[in-house]
C-alpha cells in the first residue's frame, strides 16, 4: 500500500513538471497543492528578481514575492486565464513593489546589486553590474519596470501592457524612452569615469 502511494505521488510530480501553466493553474483551482508548488518553483526566482530590481533590497524583494504568491494562492480559483499566468504574477509583483515604494523611499544598496553572469572579464562584469543597478535605481519607476519586464523577464509588448494595465502604444513609447534614458545615463557614467581617471 505504501509503495503504491509513493508511486502515485511520483507519477503526479512528473505529470505536473511536464504540464503547462494553464494545466497547473487549473489543478491549483481544483485544490491540488503539488500544482501550486510547481508554479512556485517555476516562477519564484523571476518574481524575486523583478522585485529586487524594483526595490533594490533582497529582504524586501523576498517579502514582496512571498506576498505575491499568497495573493496568487488565494485568487487562483477566480483566475480566468485571459492573460498568461506569468503576466498576472508580474502584475501582482509590480503592484506590490509600487505600493511598497510609495510607503517608503528606497535607495539601492550597491553591494547587493546582482552581478552579471558573463565570465570573460569578472572585474569588468562586476563593475558593469553595479553601474547598471545604479542607473536602474536612478530611472523613474514607470520606465524601470517596463525595461525590466522586457529585457530581464522577456515579456512581449502585449504581455507588458496586460501586466501593467497600459495601452500597447504607451508600453512602446515608455520602453523606447526607458532604453534612451538608460543609454544616456550609461554613457554619462562611463564618460564621468574616464574623466576621473
């Protein structure tokens, strides 16, 4: 009997790992806790990463991601699937971060900024990662979040529009402005660094 239960649990785990988000959401709505654990394992890192890039503090990012998943857990039976699960989750994370930012002003802890993964020039990568984090922190939140959702999370313009509840044209124009702003701040920082040497 115990062996059969263990076999059934393993089979369920395999099925859920191979399932798409739509099937997992449906299983969650039916009350299958393993389906929610699978969604959590798929999207936790992205949720924390997005929150961290917006807030600049890992503890706050972890708290926001946890709160986002609590809200998902409570609301998932009512999720209609009009948007992708990831889009819905990123919208919740973004709204929680914006609410947190409104409650208290934040500054980026430059020592906590995530280092890039490229290994050709480790010292240069660390410096570039710190600079990118600093520049993102200087950008207006509405530009930063669109840039992060597109460049870091890989969302389409339509998914970003759904996640942020914005018209598609606004997403395009803000993304263009965000890229120009980032490029300008990056070039200014590099130029300033060269002048100081």
